[in-house]
């Protein structure tokens, strides 16, 4: 019976893998068909040749001159052959025009406007807030998918939480990819929020009249760390248990309110099976509502007050 069950598992896993391969092959061909369709569509829109340098004159110049070396003539031949078929000059002129138009419309960064030589006024660092928000959106989407298959619970060996995580990682199609994106995007969001706060602090953007938005940002940074910690405990493996032991000891060692903090976060002064359920409730129901509300208020204040000028 054990051999039959193992054989049936092997057949089911093999069938599942073949199904995934067929689906990926179909998606591959659809993607390439879409790319070819876009290329043909763009090529048909560029029928009119550029008048700056007629393509036929390139060939005539190559044929008439005798002073060019073999490498130069070969390069011009290859370029003219490709240009007559793929209109390289039209694409180049179109890309160059788009670049100059975009560069002309882009606002100057503070480092360029005030000729500052401080790295915190570098223009890309002003995008850290948007990067943090984009990371939060990705975490919401991937977390929703993971939450459909995750089962909270710390009872038994293995626990329902660990068993559901094993199912996501080993049996759910693309489950390990979704969890990996969720996992690494958490680190990315923590790093981007921290760097965003550093940029705001070192550029003095927390001063009048932006004190309230600075406090909201500090709260969002703290909630982001709690977000990551609560999600770290949900698999309820050895790493999660070790992190839970450290967290509950820190909570219990806090003066006066330590016992209440431990009860609020860990459902008691010691770790139990209810700890996973409590962390799941905090991670999925409480924190998303609070963080989403604060992000909306934060963005609204930025929209009203604008980007802070250097102090």
C-alpha cells in the first residue's frame, strides 16, 4: 500500500509539473506573438523615411569611395542593410526627440537648482516615498494571495500554520515565487522607509510647517517594523519561534506595562498556540487598516504642502 501511495504521489506530482510546463509554454508563445505584433504595428506607423539622410545614398557612398578601409565599409554596409529593413534612423530620431522632450520637462532637483553637493538632495532619493508606497501595494497583493491558503494555528506538530506554509512552498503553483516576492519586498520596504526618513531628516524637511507629517512618517516606520515582525512569526517554524521568544521577553521586561504589552501582542505572558492566531489577526486585520489610513493622510499632506525646499 505504501508503494502504491508513493507511486500515486509521483504520478500526481509529475502530472502537475507537466501541466505547469504546458502553461508556461503557452504563455511564452503568447508573449512572443504579442511582441511581434507590437513590432509590426510600430514598423507600419513609420512608413515615411527620414529626409535627413536617404538610405540609398549610404549605399552609393560606400560603392563610390575607395579610401575607406574594410572595417568601415563593412560597418556601413551592415548599417544600411539594417536601416533599409528596420528603419533604425527613424527609431533613433524618435527616441532622441522623446529624450530631449522629457529632459526639458523634468523639474530640476534641489542639488541642481541650488548647486548643493550633499547626497541627500540627490533627485532619486526624493522617490523613496513612492518606492515605499509601491512596495506596500505589492505586499498587499501578494499577502492577499498567501492569505487565501494560509491557515493560522499553533497547535499540533506540525502546526496548521507550518503545514499551510509547506503547502504554499511545495505544492501550490508559483506559491514559492509569491512568498519570495512577499518576503523580499518586506525587506525592500523597510529599507526604503528608513532611507526616506533619513533623507527627510538630513534635508530639514521635518521642520515647520511639516511637523505633523514627520510624526506620521515616524509612526509609519514603527508600524512597518511591527508589520514585518508579525509576518515573520506566521510560518511558526524554528526561526519564528526564536523570534517570538525574543519578542515576548522584551515585552515582559518592559517596566510597568510589560505584562499588558505581552498580553496584547502575544496573547499572554508566555508563548502558546494562540500566539500565532493573535499575530495573524494583527498582521492581516489591524495593521493594514491603520497603515493604509496613515499613508492616505501622509500623501494628502504632501500634496497640500508640496515638496520641502532646502533649509
